[in-house]
C-alpha cells in the first residue's frame, strides 16, 4: 500500500470533462490507478466554460493566487468527485470562460502563458487551502510546466512544501509553450533564470525546457520516447537539455483504461464481442459501413483512423498513399479534427473515392469507439508518437494497428514480418520510413493479409486481442519513482 503518499496532479484536460487527446485519458486513468494503489491523489484543472454544465459545487469561494510579487488573481475552486478521485476546478472567468481551451479554433490564445501559469501556481495555494501537504506535485506537458519551477522557488522559510518533490510528464515534447520574453515578469520567472541553461530558447521563453531543468524527475510516456528525447533528430529541438538531465529522465508506458475500452462491455458500439466470439465485430463492421455510406460487405477490408489532424500524425504521407491504395477494393473511415489543411485534403480524398472513403470532420466519442470496433485495421502512421493510445485500443478490439515504428508505437506493437512467418507472435503491422512508399507497402500488406491469408489475419487478431496494457503496473512504476525521490 502507498497510503502515506499525497499526490497533487495538475493537468489541463481530463477525460469525461474536457479532452483534445490522450493527455486527457491519462489525466483521468493515472490518478484512478494511483488511488487504487492506495495513494491520496487529487487533481487540479481549470474550470473551463465547457464544464459549466456540470454545475460542480463551489468548495473555496476565494483563493488568492500570486503569480508574481505584484499580481494577485482572485479565484474560486469548485469540486467534483469522479469515482473517488477528488477533482478541483480552478475558476477564473477572465481566463477560462471562453470558447475553446487552448485556441479560438484558429489561433492559440494570446494569454495562454498567463492562463496556464495561473493553473500551475494555483496548485500551491490550493494545497495550502486544503491543508494537503503533497509529497509529489505531478505536472503534465507545457501547460503545467511551471509547477516544478514554482516549487523550486518556494520561500526557503516556508516548511509546507519543504518535502515536496516534482514529477513532470512529457506526453508531447513538440508542444513547448514557447512565448515572448515579455511574459517573464507576469509569470514570476526570475530574470536570472532567463538563460539558455534554464528557460531561454533563441530569445524566447520555453516553458517545457524550464520543466526539464527544474523538475526533480521527468517521465516520458514510453521507454522508446524517452530514448528519442535524447536524440537530436527526435527530441523536438531539446536534446541538449534532455541529455544534460538524462539521469532524472525515465520512460513509463501508459496503460489503457479497459473500463472504457473493452468490446465485451462497450455500450457505444452496435454489438458486444470477444476474442472467442467475434460475431458482434462483424455486426459492428456492417453497422459502421451503413452509417458511413460504404458498401456493406464483410469481404472488403475496412481501414479506420481516429486522430487529431496535425503534422505529428503522418497524414502528409498517409493521404497520398491512400489515393494510390484505393485503386483496390479497400474501404476507409476517418474521424478527425484539427488543421484545416488536413481536413481539406481528407474531404478531397473522400470526394475522389465516393462509397469507398468516409470522412467525418469533428470530435465524437461514440464514433471513435465504433471505428475501433468496426474496422479490420487501424491506421496510425505517426511521424512521432510519444505513446499512442489508439493502437492499444484497437488491439483490444481485434483491429490490427498499422503503425510507423516510432516511440510508443514501436514499444506496443509486434510487427508482422513481410513474409508473415511470425504470425504466432505478431500483433499488428509496421513500417519504418515516414514516406508515401513505405506507407503504401504496409497498406498493401494489410490488404493482402485480409483478402489472401484469412487464417494468418485471424491468428494476429487473436494475438492482438490477448494483449493487455494495464494501468496497474504503470501506477506501480510511478509510485516507485515517487518513493525514490522522497527517500
Ligand atoms: P494524441 O494524444 O496524440 O492525440 P493518443 O492516441 O494518445 O494520441 O490519444 C488520442 C485520444 O483522443 C484517443 O482516446 C482518441 O480516441 C481520441 N481522439 C482523437 N481524435 C478524436 C476525435 N476526432 N473524436 C473522438 N476521439 C478522438
Ligand atoms: C500525447 C501523445 C500521445 C500520448 C498521449 C498520452 O498526446 O501525442 O502519443 O499517448 O499524449 O500520454
């Protein structure tokens, strides 16, 4: 048991409340797993407009947060209990009562440094108001990157946080919270810390860099990504900083919330199914085909994709590869939102292959589950992928992931060899080069597997469905990390 550990987790998303990607899934599942392991874990996040409808109770009507010696922000804190996990919602209307959480649909909010600086600083005021002495302040991604710094700058005479250690998770090192140096004063960053060894990055503030420097420990969300952060070509420009702090960087693979992602109990899909009885999966496929105006035909391999539409996801080589690939009888269902450039390319792809490709632009929890359940293959050709959750979900649903060999994708999928000789252990398909050619070859391999080698396909499907990426061992690894820091 870890009942002596107090953890305050600070994040900008939380699955079920507000989500743009896998960060939200982890921000919800990790505290639940830490709590099951016996820790006292609480979560702090902003009270965005999108949460108003839940009408959580006001717990603290006035919380004073000093972001720097001059500027005090009057906040309130609302409270919400998610299956035993206490969630604290930071209310400050000027910052969080607006459409969108990071941007207005096109541009990032200009005051993001302040909005998330306030969230990071509020963690300290909240702990004091609750009289909750945290052993660990656990922050996630650039939005909460100032938590480790603020901890390191606590007044030396203040004993409240004197034993507290900070852990910082890198879910996505490409987002670094870079901003103009004029924010230094407002964020309470000491000018002496605006140096290349700390926050300074080509004349700008780089919040992620500061977190790597000041955190007591850094966790990358897969061992593979941990190694990539140390290399020039895959570190998003920060390899020197990661290398300088390599001794305190580890990699812990995310788990999967099988309470939400399990075809045997999933209420969002047309029929339930298991590895033993796949009849429901056929039904899910037929319903998905109907719903997306594709020909209902079990013989046609169906390729699914659910994704944020960003450069990270490899769409610039996947889309041209699909144009070539769709000369055959494959079907493609895509759900995604993000860059207008990619949605326009996807609309064009669908228009060029009517009845064969369906693209839904937007965000839909239900359709995401239906695509996972009804597809035969799940495409995840990411340029980089710190962990990736969708390939893990798809394996559980017997939908073979087609991944590029990078980061967490490499750590979780056992690729089927081109000659299929390792079908007894393979759990998906994989390719190396981030190119149209390599993607096309992997898609062709999948098509041939489905249409020519159904037995091999079924074997790999069974292997995939038997995989488990539980949160329990991941939570145990985090707890061990906390303990080492506190020892
Ligand atoms: P990332 O965090 O980089 O977006 P992950 O694979 O870790 O990638 O997690 C993505 C999460 O977001 C998954 O739970 C996925 O189902 C969900 N998701 C992404 N785009 C959409 C969408 N358009 N509609 C519904 N869910 C989505
Ligand atoms: C990020 C990464 C993704 C990871 C997720 C949760 O959004 O892009 O690979 O799975 O965070 O850690």
